[in-house]
């Protein structure tokens, strides 16, 4: 009976030691509070380029193009990209594709057409 107790204690200690060596933790890790990261502001040259594209387009606003640019940055970081393409190039490529009506990944940003009011005529 004492031998069984010693054997079980040794087995538990051995399991804990193996977990420590393999990187596993025996106890659950503490949950961190989720903090919302604040996005870094766009550089002056990026802002100027997006504003120029928006003014030239008349179909899209600067805010829409900035949102697409941010999504392009996120796509670059999350899904990877081709070698030799910088994050800025990837994001501007997405903006250009959005403006030309290429892929549909940013269709939710496109401005919806507003219904025009019909003028009432007096009878």
C-alpha cells in the first residue's frame, strides 16, 4: 500500500517534469485583458496620395480609400505577400484594385447610392 502511494507520487512528479521540459504548463495561464490597439496614423505622403486619388476619382472619398489602405496593410501582415513587395505597395495595390472595381473584398466600403427624392408637382 505504501509502495503504491510512492509509485503514484513519483508518476505525478515525473509527468509534471516532462510537461515543464516540453514547454507545457500544468496550470492554466492567466487570461490577459484585451486591450484595443490604437492604429498608427498614416504618413503625410500616404495621406496626400490618397487625397489626390479621391479628388481625381469623384466616386470615392478619402475616408473610404484610407479604410481600404488599412485593410491592405492588414492583409499584408496576416496572409503574407509576394517577395519583394513592401507593405505600402501591397496596400496601394489594394486601393487601386478597389478603385477600378477589381476584387470584391472591399464592397462593404463602397458608397451606396441614395434614392433621389422626386419633386412633387402641383396639380
